[in-house]
C-alpha cells in the first residue's frame, strides 16, 4: 500500500493498493457538502460515486475507457446525511500532464476526451493537469468530482478548458451560453465592486 498525495488531503485520502499483481486505488472521501442542491442531486441520481460507478461501467460496455472503473462503493450515513464514502477503483497507468507544452501537444486529444466524457453523462468539474492522464490508450480522466448538476459541471469543464488552456471544446453542452454569460456577468460585477472600493 502506498499513500498518494492529493490536492485536498482534508477531504480525500487516496492509496495505491497492489493485490495479486493488480493495482487499485482505494479512496476515502469525506462529504462536507450539505447544501440542499447537493442533497437533491444525490436523491435524483444516487450518491456521486455510485453514479460514477454506473456511468463508468456503461461507458466501458460501449467501448470507452475515458474514466476509471469503480469496482466498489460503500457510503456511510449519519441519519439521512451522507458523511463519507469508501471506494475501490481502477488504477490508470500513465503520467499526468505536466506543463503547457504537453497541453499544446495533446490539445486535440484533450478536447476529444472532454467530449467523450460528456457523451457518457460524466464530467470532471475539476479540470487541471493532474486529473488528465496520458495513458497507453490515450487521454483519460481521474478523480471526477462533480458536486453540482451534470449540465452545470459539463459547462464548467468547457469553460475551464478555454480559460486555462485556450482549448475550444465543441459541441457545447446544454445551457453553456446561459452559464458562460452568467459567469461573465459575475466577473464584471466583481470588477465594478473592486473599482468602486478603490
């Protein structure tokens, strides 16, 4: 067993486990998001990791390995509130993207990977270099972290790819133009408040 460094060590503990020559990811995730919207999303789709497990296996059956397979999810509750989850997932062999040069080198593959992820009704919602793996079979996502409605998370993926790496992903998800306009308005209002304060 090897403990892996994560971006949010307070909320997630991730270990690489080798069993009978196979590598697996064992993850414990603390649920500290008790917003009503999150509880409604969980009620509609099932808890996040159970949803990812279902969608990952459906994608796999359709010939896609865009996201790691999740083999087991155990959700823990305190009353009706989800407190934390344990999961065992596929280890994705390869290396994470390291710099802007690699993003430029793999730009088309990254755009195609985002579209493929969205076609299988999943989203990253945390698009950064460490969550994109260059594997022997192409670009793959790890550590999906949707804590919102799927259509919102997919729009955030497309906006992040454009903002961070200047990658124009097409086709755009539903509500993209509405949500991107809302985001531009939010940034404009923030700028106006900052100017007024100065």
